[in-house]
């Protein structure tokens, strides 16, 4: 899920999170909000192709076509939920189809515009919702939810608030995938760092202790590319800045530039090596030579498989203004063209089931958006997922601006220039703003 999330993330920057979100998602280009690898990997696969046919006369089940981009290790977890639902009742059948994450929105655009093999229900990153709503391709889910007994108040507030447009709700959240802090427990113990840092002073002190250049060990390897799409927005917001000020891009503000300088200073001080390549920080983390990494929940399976002795914690508040953590989210949306009453009733029934039975999604490593699941003893016993959910009260998504992924794209190369020392932080951010303004014309 990681790599795809990265791709989605960039597209989104920007769903009902892991337990009914959402690449990495996070992956590197998961900046826009949905982010980046939204936790879907690269292996595509489909369950039954299904159809959007409906009709329950004569004992025939109403069939629902459900699309998702979960083409990585998360796919089987959603399939398990669908299979359990299909076995739990005999009125509806959900046909679950996985589209390759990297091609997901291209495939979705074709299906929605042509109506050919259009899904009845689909997963969408929350920061994509405003764009598709503006194209009049989504329908509000308020009535569907009410008829099914689904209360929006039973989900984490952030995705519900974001996807409420003109007082109408357009998504039922599945999960939320915020950037979190991973740390190497063995390196912490050797350096005498007894707890994960929670603020800038603690972080700066910890990475100094954790760095041992004679052994090629670094306190915090600064990524020059992905997953800066999750890290940089968090830092800017934490420092009191904004990516969008309501009318214009704003990442060349003093608050933003200060955070870019902070990243560059770690390279100058030797806390981080210079010229880190794509995924270089993750490679060193896997090798036990990078003590701290900021990344998304989608990294869990990779670190588990590598046998790392790692911990996870809420991202520290590095900025001076407030705690703020960039996140993506997966949610369920319904195309506007779906009008059949049996189909809509089936969608509501399925989503009601998921909202109370998404512990299987949490087992994929995702933190679910369903308060019912989050409040359960089973979820609280999941140390990783429950830690991730502690970020929910501080999460922010990509600015609610149409085509935000395209607008913000210049930031990532210019941020890389600043971290690599090719430009001053101010010049890099000024150039990013200029390019973004050009993209808005």
C-alpha cells in the first residue's frame, strides 16, 4: 500500500480509514492529502468483475459493484470484509473489484464519464471529493446513511467535516492515515534516549545523541522527496503557516521558510547525510542506520517483515504554534448516476455493516475512522493502530481547493533543492510559489 499511496498522495496531497479511512497513504507523492501511497501497494488484482445490475425479485440478490484502489497488501483485508458481509445475509451481493492504485482515478474517470462498467460504490481519497463533487459526479450520502441507520457523528470528525460541502455529506469515512514517527528502539537505547520526542527541543536533543557518524548512524535522515508530501505540510501548519491562505498559495511565508531551514540545518549539522536519494531515508532505517523516520501507517508491514525493533509515536510538534499533522483518508462515495432504490438500500446496508465490523481493516495496519471500532477493546489492544489514532484530533487534510495536486506539485522539487543546498530556503519557496501561480492560470 505504501508505494501506491505515495502516488495517490501526490495526486491528492491529499476515506474512511483503516477501520471504518488512508498510501502513504502514503507514499512519497502522497502530498496532496489523500495522499501518497494511500496504503495500497503495487500488485493489482480483482475479485469478481460483477455488474451494477440490481433487482431482488424472485429471490435474486441485488448485486453491487464496488471499486477500490487497494492493490497492495491491504486488498485482502477489504476482501475479507466483503466476503463476511456477503455471507451474513442473502439480500445483497457486493462484487469487489480492485483497480491498480496508480491507474485508479484514470479508470474511475472513464467509468464515470462513459457509464461503462460504472461502479455503484467506490473508495475515494477524501481530498479528491471536492473535485469530483464539483464535476457533479457524486451524490450526497445523507439520506442513504439516515435510511441505513448510519450517523456521521459516529466517525472521526476531520473527514466528515472536510467532505461536507454546502451542508451535504459526500463520503462515509473508512480510515485516516496520518504521518507518524517511527523510531529504532535499539538505537534509542544505545544513545540513552528514553522516550520518543514530543516537541522540537526534545527532538533536536534526541537526534544529536542518536547520531554517530563514525558508525554511519544518523539521528534523522531528511528525505528530499517523498514522503515530504506529508511532512512539509505538517511542519508549516505546526509553525502557524498555511499552504493556501484562502486566495493564494502561501508556502513562501516566514513560517514555512523557517521549517525548510530547520530541515536543511540537520544536513548542515551532520544529523542527516546530504544528497539523500528517493527512499534513501527508508533504506537506512531498514539497515538500522537511521534512528527516526516520519512516514505513514502503510510502512508497518514492511518494518514487521524486516524484523525491525521499532516503535511508533505521534509526530512531535516541531513548529511553534500548534500541533498539526497532515493526513490522508479513505472513504466510501456513491456516483450521482446510481438511482436504483434497491441498489442504494444495498449500499447503505453494506456501509452499516462495515461501520461496525471494520476490525479486519484495522488489522491491515490502518487506523479506522469508526468510533464504534476505535472504542472497542479489540482495537485498543492494537498498540500500533491505537497509537496512530491518537493523531486524529490534530489531523489536517490538503487544502479544499480544486486541482490542488497540480497546484502544489512545484513545491516538492523546490523543497528538494533547498534541502540539497542548491537554493536558499527562501528562494526555493519563492520559486515554488511562482510556479504554482502559473499552474493556476
